[in-house]
């Protein structure tokens, strides 16, 4: 199987995964016991103090169903969904905020999510792996155990608690940061960019702390495992220094799985960090997904999930195509 | 890492401290002086399409539009429960005996925020647009199903005809509680758009109220209103001068974040914070106040009450003894203390106990409740419930100075509720063959387990969530196998509307009688809103009568009410008769008034509506907010 | 699989593959201080949480049994919470439920991931491609929105057991991929080729040569999945997507947060389950790395 064949097969797999995932996505919200039309009618009714008569409601229901695109059998809706999403990248209008297009909502929210999570993920990865590498290589030293202990303590704390603690510490007890962000309106000026950055520090801190502990532990474990490899022992016998051995042998080999993990994490960014966004009032796509799920807003859910699927699948594709470049052992298969 | 870190830390810290100092000093985060800005928490959190301000479609209604932006013909005085004219000139003239034709006059001298005058042309245009595009708009059903015809008489007079007789024309063409069905559009802005009206965003809106939108957050977290220079010429300028120059609606997030922000004086009025959080906040910041300094601390005069609704059309809820047994097996005192710190006002009638409704319903029906007897002569009503609650609160360690005494006990805690008597409940159930099995739970006569599904809100309504959780536990302790289900908003709605899914739920929509005009809420108790017990199909969703009332006697009484003027004594009497049937049959189990746990912060503004200064309800999202805005005073800080 | 979002799937260091499979009758090589401490913690918590409930004075999940918000005393070791429950006894039941869930999920995930990963990695070809297709699809579908959607179903009509099933469904894919890549690299090793040339067939090779290698990983992975399951259940519960009437570590935290325990000063209610979770994790982690170290010692590397 030549290189071209390998690549072709991998890309075929990519599209197959996309198709299946998108199809499953179509079905899932329909399983929810929520009907988007009902939700809106309920709201109107309560605002009207239940004065709408059955005929009026029936008419409204008809209207909403055709406006939302919910008419026709499930199969017909599935076909039109596939057609819209795959060929036109159009997710249609949101139900809750009709006729606001879903793409607009996502386009507004994604830059926030990406900015925050990209930065936080990379920082947590860099920091955690650096610390883990050192701790792993020098695992017999006391400092290494202490670092490992830090990781142990941070990791199992439920994220919500961690975030709230961070919030209370740095926005209330020592009010350095604002409790809830107020992002300025208008053109992107330096002032505005600074405000955005400043208001993102706190949620970023919470995310970094959460991922940090994990990265320390896993990198340390990997580093230990790798330092047992015979080529590392050989290097020691050869007379290389600790630093050289640590960086050129252990690090580069332990790096592979960690890079895989990083790439996949980046894909997972589009999950949004729901809890972070809720606690820090951050306008990302996690919040949008949560609201959409509880209100039964199918189109928004499809849009948000589809974006996430694309990102993760693409990340996996990129990893698989570049992995052979990084690990020569895998090259011949 | 450490050396680099310390180099960065100092200037970074300095920068951040400087920025935060600016934010917390004299200016708000949006650049207005704090002493001139009233900051309130939004009622519905964050919105995802904040630039949509066209009232023909769904928009963020509770972002200040209802109180500050639009204006209506008649508004509701929340302190007295009576309507008053806002843009209208007096009350409508009824033109025929059937109460279908009305003549409405509006006040001259009302101007839109861009200087054009508000005339009947705007009204005509709004109604016509709604009818013309009714199948493309999502927010107009309320009035296209109400009006039959309309005619302009002159610039300030309009005559309308309704499809059905409308004795409550003032509240349907104006406001009952939450808002009006009809929002008047500026013809001079919308008409040139032609068909584009349907998708027009209207995000720099021309408004009738005394405030205009200065700025809003494209991410949907906040909206800033600024007082118009010519506020006297606005729709409700005749109420008085609105005191805050700026009003900021902002979403401060979850309760954890909100409580911290409130203690730091970052905003002035909250919406629905839990009682224990309010107490803790008060301990940290004495500027935080509740509606009243004594129990139950919060205003209990919301138009609606909370209650348990049963699906009276299916087994086993169609068994009267079961419903009564559930009422007698609920330890409401304990549940109220667990879920609400004891700060609640119970009611046994399906109407909340308020100063407006008490003289009409609760006071005259005291004897009925005291004398109510079940099959074996048992009297279920406990008119000492309030006394016992006070005693229990004392035993739990509440400061006696905060508890009411003497007559104050009835004012605070109502007239009473049902007795907590699981033994009697067991007797009642035994009389229909329901007995406890080996596992301690009740079983049906044929031996099959009796499992009751109880759906209650999840995080979106924290207090109901706690109430539901504790109620399910209380019933389980009495022997009922109650499966509590926490549901999201959408599912809660769908569940309530679908006969095949619905068993028991806790809600408020069947108990929203604000004054003697009970038809405004109970008009839905008609055969039109009764569906087959197994209906699940999409076009068989229930859109009213969620209490599943199927009693003919009630239907007749409701119909009779349609032909009586709302302020006639017969109307109140009919209302009482309906309630007697509902209570005797226990078609639903009313619990309590909705506690309006709205704390205020008096650091920057004072004069909020309180128990001893009761000019309006404390809501920031109703008619009451207009009165608040006109009555508060800046402290000058 | 490091993941900065709030729930992390499990991942563990691949055990360095060395010489031939282990043969052991004597277990003394297992013990080292790390492992000893870890096992002790686990034993105390495990046995304690299963035995103590026999002595409980009342069903701790009933509300209103005691006066609310009492401070710690002889009668209530950790005080009572805002629901009128005894915090200590509730915690004991919670640890039991969380541990049970963790073990059940770990068994499920380990079996599925190992079977799928080993067979895919070793057999290869069309079978592997098909299996990886399924695995990748499961990995690709974003977890959180699906959980939110499923949350409606979980909360509604299913039992606590179903929460475990859902965690299994979303947990096996990661491990399967890792096991597969291990099997992939093992496949090319010398001793495998030797076994193949000696005439062993595929199942024999998988079972007798490859499997013992991955045993160490599986054991360690097992423990990690317990942790993952407990954490995920707690995370789900905190968002409110689990069955919160059942006492688990997650539901304690959920109600403590709901009643704003941090702000109102009822710290014990919130801190006790966190300390329990951290201790449990320490126990599991020490055990896991202890085994890891023990296997490494056995192989003679350190």
C-alpha cells in the first residue's frame, strides 16, 4: 500500500465518519421530549394570560411548523437537512430566535470560544507537559513527588468547584478581576482588545488549572515509562548529560502521544466550555448549546454539533496523516 | 519560569488594579455615572439575538422594552389590581349591549422618540400589518384572533369590533399583568419597508416610552437605556419624572456570581434570589433589603400562586380519595422550611392570598374551608397552620423579633392549610382499596405498584426545584412511591401539554387570578380545552386547562361568567362557587403564593416599593417598574 | 487525551514493552510503599462505605430528619445540611454508590476497549478499518451536547444504572484506540514474529503473547476508568444531568451548590465530598502508579 493509497483510504474514512456522525446528530435532538413549537406557544400563552383560543393556537402551530421546516415525514426532513448542511453549510433559522440565522449566532460565538479555549488549552498543555517531563525524568527526587501531588490534588476537584473557587478568590476576596464581564461595544480598538483579554483571564485561569493537573500526571507517567526504554539507558551509558537525555530522548518520544492528545483537544474546543461560560458569563457556544437543548431548538443544536464534529474529525485526520512523519516505526504498514 | 513570572507579575498587577479601580469607582462599566444609573438584573438571563427588536417577531421582551420602551393604552396598577389609562384618554366607550364594539380615544400630545406624534394611524397600521402577514410573523396571534374590524374616526379616536364579546376589553386591548398583546409600531418607520417588515430587525428602534436605547451588548448580556430629553411627551410621561437618567439591564450570571456582585453593590435590584442567599448577603452588606423586615420577608402578592396539578383524566389521579390523600400526606410546614427557609404564605384556594383577592375570595370563604368535611366526618382544614409554623420556626432558631405576632400572623402566613395527617390519608385510601404493600409503599387494589410521576423544574426555577425535590421526599416518607423528575424548561412545557405524558406537576398557570376578574385565567376551563386521555399527536397538544378540569358544573359556571360585567358582585360570587367545587374535589392542590424573593440594594438608590411604602409590586419586569422608576431617589453616592 | 474541557476521559501511560511475558507465583514483588498506601486508602474507603451503612441510625436520604444547618457535634459528626440530612451518613452512602458505579463502568469499558482494541490492532485489514470507523465516530461526536440532550432522557425515565451505561458508551472509544496502537506496535516485535513462525494461530497469539503485555495496562486502565466514571458522574450531577435523588458524590455537590453553600457559609457540606473525592482519587492513583512501578521493577528496569 503506497503513500497515496494510505492517504486516500484515510480521507475516505474521514468522510464516512462525517456522514455517520451528522446523521446521528440529526436523530438525537428528535429523541428529546421537547417540542420547539410547544415551547413558544407556551410562552405566548402565558404572556397572553391564556386568552388564546384553540383555533388561534392551531393556526399558530401550522405557521410555526412550516416556518421551522418541521413539516413532512422524518425522512424528508432528514434529506433536506443533509442537503442544507453538506452542500450549502446552511443551518437554517433558529427556532427560539426566529428568524435569526443559526450561522450568525455561531459566527458570533465561535471566535470567543476559540480565543479562550485555544489559548487555555495550549498554555495548559505547555505548562503541564514541561512540569510533568521534569517531574517524570527526575522522579526519584522529592520535588517531583510534590509536583505530582499538586496534580493529584487539582485533578479530581470537580470543575465547577474549581471555577467558583477561582472566581471567589480573584473577583471577590481579592477583587482584581470583574465578577461578570462587560465587554465594550463597537469597533475593535486597542482598548477593546485589552478589555477582552483582561476579562478572559479569569476563565482562562480556571481552564488552565483544570487541564494542568491532568497534563502533569500523564506526562510524568509517560516520561517515566519512556525513561525505562533501553535506548535511554544506552544514552546514559554513553555519557550524555541529564538535560540532553531528558530533552532529546525522553521528551521527543514521550511527546508523541501527548501531541496526539493535544491535537484532539484542539478539536474538542468546539464543544465549548459550558460550565466556564455559565460561571463567567462568557459568550461562547457552550451556552448557546445549553439553551438550545433545553428549548428544543433543533437547528442551533445541529449547527453547533456539526461544527464540533467537523473540527474533531479534521483534527483526527491531520494527526493520522502526520503521525507517520513523527514516528518512523509506524511508517511501514 | 519563576524568574520570568516575577518580571511579568508586577506590571500586570498594576495594570489590572488600575483598570478595576476605574470600573468600581464613579463610573459604571458602560461609561455612565453610577450615581445616575439604575442597574437591574435581567429577568430572563442572556439573549442570543439582542439585535432583534421588532415586536412582530420573538424578541427579548424582558430587556426593558415592556417597561421602558413601549407604551400601552391601559396599564395595571399593581398595588390595587385596577387598570388605569396610560395612552388612552379615559376608559373605552362600549357601543353595543353585546360588548363587541368599542370606541377608544387616545391622549393627544404623545410623541415618539424621533419627534413624530403618536396617532391612530400608528394603531391602524399595526393591526393591519399583523393581519396581512399573520402566517409569517410569530408574535401576532394574540390580536389577530381577538379583533374583527377597526375603523379610524379621527386622529385620536378609533372604533374596534371584537370577534367575541369582550367584557375584559380593557385588559385585552391593554395590559393585564405580564404585558400587552399588542405593541404599537411607528407607522412612519415601518410602512416604507413594505414586505421587509417581516424580517426587519429594528435594532435602532423608535420608541414611545420615556427611555431610548443608548447601547446594547451584541453578545446579549446587557442593554443600556437613556432617558429622553422630552420624557413628558412620551407614552407614560404623565406618570411623573423617571428619576434614573440611565437604566442598565444586565445579566450577572448564576446565583453564585450574582450574590457576590450584589454584595459588592454592582447592581441595585435582583430577580428571584434564593431566600438563604439573601439572608447571607444581608449579613455581609446591610444596604441589602428585602420587601419586609419580618417574616416572610418577601412580597407575597404575585398574581399567581403555585400548586400541584393532576391529570384528572387518567388513573389513578381520577380517584378523588387519592388526591385528598396526597393533600393530607404532604408536610407543607417541613417542606416550606427546607425549601424556602419558612418564608412562604400557603393558600388552600386556587387563588393567591393578596390584599386584592383576600376580601373577594379568601375572607368570605373562611367558613366554607373551616366547615369542609370529608366522607367520614373528618375536617381536613387546619386554621392553626400559621401558628404552628411560627412555633416551629422559633424552635429552629429563628430570631423571635423577626417573627410576626397576633394578627400579623394571619397577614404573614395566611388563614391556614390542610392538616398533615398520613394516618387519615391511609384510611381514605383504604376505603378505595389502596393499601400499603410489603415495601412500605401504597399499591393499587389489584396489587400492582402505585408509582406517581412528579415532574418539576430543574435549574431554571431554583425555588420550584427545591420545593419539588422536598415534596417528593415528603410524599415518599408517607408511603407514596413518587418518582420526582427534574425537567428543563422545554420539556416541562411539553410534558404539561401532552396527556399521555402528564401525571403530576407543580406549576402556576392555573392560579393567576389577580382580582375579581377570574375569567382572565379560568376562561380556559371549557370543553374546548379537553383532549382524549391518551392524546400524543402533534395536533392534539393541550393549550390550556392544564389542570385537566372535566367537571360540567365548572364549565357551566365559567360560561355564565362570560356574560357578566367583571366588576359586578355576581362575578365574584361565581368565582367563589367555582373554587368551592375545585376544593371539594381537590382537582388541583394549591400550595402557596409565589414568594417574590427580590432583594434591593440601597447604596445608590432608595425608595423602592416595600411593605411600609407599598405603591407597587417589587418586580422590575411588570407595570410595577414604571411606578418604581418614578418613585425612587438617588442617594447621591 | 488531555482535555481542558470539564470532563476528561481516561488515559494512562503505556507500559514500556520489554522482554517476555511475566510468570509469577510469588506476589511479593508487587509491594512498594506507594502501592501499599494506595491500597490501604482504597480498602478503608471501600470496606467502610459498604459496612458502615449497616449501622446508620436512619435512612440518610430522607429530608427533614434533623434540624437544618447544625454544626458538627457528637451526634452529627459533620453536622447537618440545609435539607435536614446528616452530612456524614449521607457521605458514606454516597461513597458506596459512587464506587459501585465506578467499578461497574470500569469493568464494562475495560472489556469492550480491550476486545475491540486488541482484535483491531492485531488482525488489521478490513476488520480493523471497520472497527476504527465506529470508534472514530464515537470519539468525534462531541460529548457535552449529546449528554445535554441525553440528560433529558436520563433525568426522566431511567434508573441510576442507565447513567453507568451512558458513561460506558462514551468511555470505551479512547481506550480502544490506545490499546489498538499498542497492539499495532507490538505486532512487529520480535517475539511475536517468532510465535507466528512457530505456528501459533491468531487467537493464540493474541491471548498468550500480546495479552499479558497489555494486562499491566488494563489493570492500570481499570483503575483509571473507575476514576473517570466517578468524575464524570459527579460532573454530570453538578450540571444536573444525573439522578440527583440517589446519594452520590456528585449529588451532594449538586445540592450544596444549589443551596449556595459556599456563599452562605455552610462549608462542610461542600468540602466534605470534595475531600472524599480527592482521597479516593489519591488512593486510586497511588494504586495505579504503584502497580505500574511494581511491574517495572519486575521487569528489572529500576
